[in-house]
C-alpha cells in the first residue's frame, strides 16, 4: 500500500522517524513508538541497534536509516531497512514476531560440508537463541563462539527487539531466523523485522564489552553500508522458502507453533545428516529432488537403511549402532508432533544398552512430494509399508553407550 504526499499517514511517518532519531541516543540501543495512536492513519515503528555497538554509532545508523528508508521506499506504508549496525522499520499495521517475511538472508565464503562444522554451528546457534531470549539484561542480545577444531572457530550473534517481544516470542523469532539461514556456508546471516542471527569464522562483534565508547563504525567511520532494503509486501509464502534450510519442522514453518517436539524434529534431521554426510536442504530451482528424509524413509521401508550411510564410514562402523541412529532420526522427523519422541526420551534411547525402539511410520514431510504437488500431507501418511526395525535383524542386539 502507498500513501499520498500530504496525507495524515505521511505526516505521522515524518513525526515517527524524527522521534526515532531523537531517541537513538538511548543507552539500550532500541526504541519503539507510534504516531497517530487510535486513528486509522497511525504509524508505528522502531529501531534496533546491534547490542555491542556504542551510542554514537547507533545514532548515526538510525539517522542514516531514517533518510534512506524513505528514499528507497517512497510512499510505502510498510518498510524495513537493515544495516550491519542496526535495523529500522515502520508500518501502519503490525509485524508478526513469528513471521519469516520480510527478511534478508546473505552468505559468503565457500560451502562447508564438514559434519563437525555444521553440528557445532547448530549447537552454537541453538544456545544463542536461548541465551538471547532469556537474557536478564536490558537487551535481548547474545554472542558466543565454538571451536570446531584447532584451526576453526565459529563466532555467532543473536538479538531480538526487547521493546515489543516477550522472551518466548523472541526465541520463536530467532529460531525461525535460524531456520532460514543458507545451508553449509562459512558465514551467513538472517535478518527479520524483529530479530537478527549471524555467524562468521572471525570475531565480527565487540568482544571487550558493550558501550565502551571506543568502537568505530564498521565502514571506517565515514558511512554505513546498507546490507539491503526491503519493502514489506503481503504475499503468499512459498513453500520452497519455508523448507529451504531443511531443519524447520512443518508445524513451525507453517504456523509458527514451537514446542519441544520442534527441537526433536531438528535433532532428527541432524542425526540423519551425520549418518549420511548429506544436507537436507532442497535446491530451490530443482523440481526433481529426493530430500534426505524421503531417501532415509525409502531405504528403511526397503529394509536397506545402511544405503544412506556415508561411504567413508563403511570400513569402521557398528551396524547395529548406525541402524539405531537412523531409526531414532526417523522417529524424530515424524510429521505429526505428537508421534515424535521428546528429547528426554531420545536421550534414554541413546543411553540404553538394550532397547526396543518404536517402529517409524512413514513421514508425510517430503519436500519433493509436498512442494511439487501442493498436496497436504496432513492425515495422508501411508502405513502399507513393511514394518522393519533393528529387532527384525537379530533376536537380541546389545547397543553399547
């Protein structure tokens, strides 16, 4: 939607941007307000400066953003602009904290297919989402690092707006952002309207403390380079984008519903990725692609689960342990959250010396089937497959810790 130059919306927007600039010297680096409250011409907005930058840089970024957002998005009633140091947004409606639109994703460096790297990265991002959302400080902001090996360390940052989001809403926003990150990259970021997640192979944030007053703008103090400007337009969400990363559970991607079972789904994907050394991400441009979950289920149904295993492991592995891991992974990625085990149950499965696991049911979460045909998989899972478990292979298998 657009507004005319001399409309009440235009005047309210100008007043809003002026207020954001005026309040950009706040110590906590964020502020939200509304102009024209109670009227149909109301405009609300906020800015969120990166949690590790000083007040001077924050004020400079907000001022620049206020100028550039109207320049790049003239007469738009809804817009967001992202810089490395801040984001600024406004709307005559509201932004849903759980929505993955509007957003910006960027990536750089080479692709990384190392399983240890991707597993360490997932653990880091998961911890950052939890720590930022539950921060006891004024800012919902967290940084951290994880050492993959002696030569590789991954640095990460997660931040939410604390002016309009509860802890649980912040965590949902961050996990949604993580779910949109480009797969297997040396560095990447996901910037949503209310939260930001980023990771790199170098320390890109201030590690000496917040508000030291000694930080300099990342562009050398002369100007800030915008990452991208996006005009928010209400459009149907394409399923390809929702499943791009491969970690997001169906109910989380479709409806923003988050629970412990959502974590179980992500864990199941990771287990299958580790076993197979393959990513679950689906190429956007591909219409003929068997995603990892579909491949794993097909081999399980054919009683050949070891076919998905990384060929580099074939000379040194325990058949029973690998099949057990595949079975747990398939149980975790069931489309119906109620049919997935809880993480505590998964731990008990992994820690038991002798355990009889439930039989996995064919998951309806097939990227190829659901996306290309557009058919809903709800209630459509087929149960006419051969029931196969590790217990069919031998009368008794002992699983060491």
